[in-house]
C-alpha cells in the first residue's frame, strides 16, 4: 500500500472509528465516514475495494488488532483491544533494526546531514518500541 497523504488520512479516520465503541462500524458506515472527511480535505472519494485494502494493510502491515464481528445480519469492525490506537503504536523491534542497518550504510556515504537526522529520529523511536 503506498504511503501517501490520502492513505494516511484514511487511516486516521479508520483509527477514530475503530476506537469509538459507541457505534457499530459496518463497511458502509466506515466508507461514508472516510469519504465525508476526504471531501472536506478536497481528496477524491474511495471505493469499498480501497477500504478493504486499507483495513488489510492496517491488520497485516501495521499489526492493528482489528476484529470483525456479526451484529444481527451485518459484519462490523472494531479494535479488539480497548484503548488501542494505530497512531500511538510504536515501531516493531524488527523495523527498528532495519532502520539501524540503513543508518550504518549511510554512515559510509557523504550524506552526513541525512545520517544525523535519521539518528535523531531513531533516538525518539527508541522509547516507543513494541513487540
């Protein structure tokens, strides 16, 4: 899934929806919520297929604990862990190790400013690593 502004906005909306337990979030309700927000931001609407792809990415690429459950004859979505937010999740240990290897590779180049910026970022993330 490409990491672009539209994708990030959609993830923000989905995160807010999945965090709100007072409403049952069907695909249609999620799609309406996302498209309303995108319209306000002057970003093109998305299809159900894109929404399903976003949920898949959140589950499999970002390890979000999203569960599907039945309510009557409808399928609904929510976070399985109360209080979870994908926006507050830290880096996985393996992601941090990959970034450290990239930093070490860059140290051998002439990109000293880039290396310094990356090291600062890694220092900040070192405090929020998840398993």
